[in-house]
């Protein structure tokens, strides 16, 4: 493939003056095989100018990345045997041609809607199943009404979580799809969560962090509200009665989280010598805390993984991914652990376009707060916490 047949021949003449208007260019190298051009720049930072550069390059159908890397500076590039001077940790801006995206068909555009309807229907069926118990109907007599509240609660937790991401994306001008709700199995796990598909890259680490943390925080706020309300409509029985009922009382899988225990105790209903039998709505809150915990794991491309990648960089993100997988296995979340392990080997990370600019100090501190939130949202077996 000759240089004349690539975008570099026509686009190169347009790229150089654009990039030179923002940064001091020390060297230029073409990669004909992979169809992009690299610029070694003399500037010490790119934070302020890089977003403007992206806008200008977008006008000519190109996009750029910025990162620190080792670079071999050709002192005499006109000679075939040019002398190469190694540059340690230089700032490299790579310019690529934008991929042309095929327009979506109406059928594909309707997928989120049909998935949402399917998820709502299956969650409602799951609510009916969980409401079919005298204990579950003590506070709300109508099982259909209870199932409806359960459905609104669980779908609301998932929806607000994704809405948090959507709002953050729109704040930074990042296009994203409508949420894809993943239907589950009524009676076991009514939904496997929801996700959105980004249609643009994150500009820098700050943007990646803000988008990543917005969903879990938004979803957690709703989860806490649902937990408090779910507690008020749950059944309170004596410890003696609970012992008599035995297996009729289905315990929450894997135990409760510290934050769930705190929110249920806020109602003042739980006293010494009593047992709170979780209503379906409280079970929705339990799922919400579990989802928050799993999403904030600093692994792969989970929300917590984006936070770790933004705050600590590639090396620590990789280390924390394997630590998270080990924790998931230890907690017996085997399917989740296997999924994270599998996908982390195929697509380990999502890097921002500007990977030079470090995360702001406030956001870096917030990353450790997010890890703390993950800890208090993690379900802990009652064998470890008998007072739960």
C-alpha cells in the first residue's frame, strides 16, 4: 500500500496546520500500514487545547488521541537510515480517520423499547411470585398492587442509574443510546440490569470519571429511598415466631449490606428480639445495593473500572481488575467473576482520548469514597454479622 492511496496523503496536508496551530510539533511520523500519523509535541500539557483540537479535526473527518509514550525521534527524517533519538515519556498525539458509521435501521432503534417492555413484564411477574405469601401481604393486602410497587422500585433503580450516565454524557456532549434493559428469569433474578452504548469517546480522565460515577450515585440514592419504604411495609415478627416458621422465611441471598441494615434501622421498626421479614420492595432495594456494589468494583469496564482507570492509570487498573475477580470468586459470585475475567481478556479497558491529563485531585479523592461505598453496599453473610 503506497502513501498516495491512504488518507495520510490527502489528509496529512490538512492535519499538520491544524495541529500546529495548537501545539509545537517536534516530529511527525506516518504509519502507512495502520493508517494514522503521529506527532511528537514539545508542550508540557494538552488539557486546555486538546478539546478544541478534536473539534477542528472533526470538521475534516478525523480524530486524535494523546498519550505519554516512548518515542524514537528521527534527527534526519529525509534519510532512509535516519538517526533515531529515543525520547522517554514524550507526549504523542496520534491522528486517525473517523470510522464511517452505518445509519441504524428502525428495527434496531426499537430494540431498547421492546427490551424495556419485556423487562418490566418479567419484573412484574416476579413481583407477583414474591407477593404470593401471607407474610408479604401483611402491610399491603393486594398482591397485584404490591407487585406493581415492586416493579416501579426495581425498574426505577436501574433506570435512574442509567439516567445518571445519560445526563453526564449529555453534559459533555457525548452521544449515547437509550438504556438496554436485560430481561431475567422471574422467581430467580427478574432482570440482569441495564446498559447504555456510547457513540463517542471520552475526552479525558475527568470526563470518564464523571460519567462513570454518575450512574452508581444516582441509582444508590433511589435504592436507599426504596430500602426505607420497603422496610415500612415489611412484616415485623418476634424472634420466637421466626424460629417456628423456619424454612418458610426465605433469607436474602448472600446476606445484607451495611448500608441496607442502616437504612432499615432508620425506620425505627427493627428492635431487639424482632425479625424484619423483607417485603418484595425491600428485596428490590437489596438488588439495588448489590448492583451498586458490583458496578463499583474497580474492574474491567464496569463503572468502578472506569473510575480506577481514570484515577490510577493502566497498571493499577489491571491489578485491581484481578483483585476484584478474586473477591467475586471468594464471595461466590461465580458468574460475575467469570464474565469479568473473560471480557477483561478481550477488551481490558476503555481509554480516554486525552490520556495525558491526570485526574483532578478532588475526583481522585472521590474515587476512594466510591470504593468505600462499594464496601458498605456489599452483601455480608449473617454468619459474619449475626446482629443483621
